[in-house]
């Protein structure tokens, strides 16, 4: 019994949950700012596209953009960790790096997923 599961829906759901977890963690650690709220709004739009297919094209574009932005943020975090001549990440930055890695993998995976319903 094979179920007809859309891989893009699974990836979008996991991406939205990862974005929410990262944003909530960032707000708790660093305080409220515009960027976490922007990314939370993006996560809600990505989740909303699962219920309203008319939002799908916009949500896919936003999800892919989030993946690329997370990759850039991860690269900048790794660059900042080398300041001072040795590589060091604090515990909170290690958690942020893990979240950015998950967001990068999930967001960029949507570049390779065909979202058309069969």
C-alpha cells in the first residue's frame, strides 16, 4: 500500500518547523528584532501553502531564498568563529550553526524537488 505523499510538502513542513525553532531560540537568546519576525512570517507562509495551493509558487520561492540566506549566514558565522586566529564557537552559536545547517539543507533541497502533483 503505497501512499501518495508529496516530498515537497514534507520538506516544507520540516523547513517551517526548523525556522520556527531557530527564530524562537534566537529571540530567547538575543532578544526580539525584525529578522526573527520576518523569518517567522516566512515559515507561516510556507505552512499556509500546504493548505492553500495558490500560495505554493510564492512559498517555494521564499523557502529556496531562506535556504540560500541560511547558507550565507552559516558561512559568515564560520568566518566569525575564526577571528583571533583560532576557531571557536560558543555553545549558543553551535546551536545556531546546527539550525542554520538544517535550514540550508531543507531550503536548498527544494531546488531539486518537482512540486507538481502527479
